[in-house]
């Protein structure tokens, strides 16, 4: 009976189709207005394979896509000038770290790094592939104030020409992408519905655009830790945000099997005075995700968002220590919480490269174990400091 109705419906659609459309054959790879090629159908199997590989057991992402301005602040914290050579030396030590591929499946790069060589002349992309790490690329061009929104609110720029840029990044060896939208909770109305809709829509437009060029989109709706709200408030806001994001992804026909989510954990605000345990954060996070993230998504790779290195590992481990309904891999895509002790150990000195790489491996291994619910708190060295930065937007 269903088949008969479907056939009748197809006939009805054909009868009402404009004559110009009759007989038009949609090909898997279509050239659109402006000569832009769209290839989602052709890339689907590759997108799913890449996303699955990134989210494979015991693996997570090293986020090293700090903009030139942001990496400058990190380098300044160890007394180093923000020169191209310093950025190359630092990122070179990360990408040539022996054994890193045992714990890290992907590295998100800033555009400069994707096209940069190691000091020995090897392209960074080749260094990463050699150690089994898939290169990725940050494709958003930053946050800008949201007209009509709350004064703290932003939207994320970078959609113009994105398919063509993504094609260029794919040709250079990138296989996944990241776009970071930021929301903030305030006691006077943020996030507004406008900012939730705008940021969800931007994430979805981006995700579809990069999939057309063969890059797996990491969809990142970060909720900042700024504020004194409690976990329940974050959970309520995050549920609304993620529901809007997945509605927008569906509206844009994003291929979920070839995508990854990068959320913040469901944490209280940094100034919240109510005590909170790792169990509470882990339970609230998983409950929020189970209500909103489809099982077709292979992996949820958290950002660290200002948690200390050890906190980020413990919370991830706790989430992976109890039974849950959601089938996704719960893993990491940490920036600060993977790099802090490494950066401190390095101090910009060639003789410290070994110690810096050992520090990176310690945290990568801790998080790999946390992805499998096997991390023993304190079993790996860490920089015991909060990495929270107020208004960490730009
Ligand atoms: P943090 O882990 O330092 O929050 O950075 C992850 C990231 O990529 C933010 O966009």
C-alpha cells in the first residue's frame, strides 16, 4: 500500500514539475552557479570513513589551530616572541612527537600551518601523515558582534567562498574542518533566540559546504564557562542550542555519519559557588547529549574550554565509566588541556624538545585512557592550573 502511494506521489510531482526541469538529470558532481563544483554524494563514503577513523577507540584530536594572535599569547606566556620561526618550531615539535599517533587521530591546524614546512623542509602535512595523524583545518574566519543580539553575543564569519577554500585545503591534504561558534550565558538574556538560531544556521551552512569538498565538519557550538550559573542552567541552555544545531544540520542536508560534534562539557559557570563533582558534570553532559545528538554521529570530541589538564581528563573518564544510551565515542579535541605542560616544558629551547614531547604524550595518553574509561586520576603528570580565560572568544 505504501509503495502504491509513493508511486502515485512521484507521478503527481512529475505532473506539476516545470517543463524546464523535466528530464534534468542530477549528477553526483554538479557544477553550480559561479562554476563551483559540489561533490557531497561522491564523498560520502570517504567522509564516513574519515569521521569513524578520527573517533576510533582510544583516539582523539589535538587542537592546534590557534590563530596567530592567540598563539602569540601562548608564546608570550613562556617569554617567546610570536615569529613565524617560533610558531614553526613549536608546531614542529608537536607533529614529530614519536608515538603521538597511538593516542591522537587528528590535528586541527591554522591555515598558516597547513601550508607550512617543518624546519627540515618536510611539509607539516607529511609529518602528520607519517605519525598516523589526519590533518584538519580551522575554516572559520573568526567571531564578529551579532547585530540585534545581546552585547556579548557574536556570530561566526567565513561562509563566503567556503566551498572553494575547502577544495584548496583538501588538495593540500586536510581531511576534516572546524568551525567554532560561541555562545555565552548571562543573567540578563543571553543566549538570545537570535544568537542560537544564527549560530546553529552558520554551523550547518559551513558543515554542508565543507562536505561538498570532502572535509568532515567538526561542528563546534561552544558555551563559554564565563558566569555564575549552575550546571542545571548550562544543561537547559545546551539542550536548546544542540537541538537547534541538529535541526539546522538536517535542514541543510548535512551527512551526519560524516560529521563530528565538538561541544563544551555541561559545566557550571566559572564563578558558580555551588560545589560540583565530576560525576555531576559527566551525568549532565551525557544526559544533554542523549536528548539531542543523533546516533548517526560517530564521535563527540569535547573541547577543554578552560578546565585544567587533569580536570579535562577526569571528566572525560567519568563519562566513559558508566552505561549510556548514546552510541557515539566520547572523546577529546583539546587545545589548552593538551598543550599547557608541553609548552611550559619547552620554554622555546631546542634542548627541551624531548621533555616537551614527553609532556604532550603524557596528556595524550591520559585522554586516550579517559576515552576508554581507564584513566587513573594522577597517573600522568599535568600542569596543575586552571586554564580558564575570561571572555575566551578571539
Ligand atoms: P580548548 O580545548 O583550549 O578549549 O580549545 C579547543 C578548541 O579548539 C577551541 O576551539
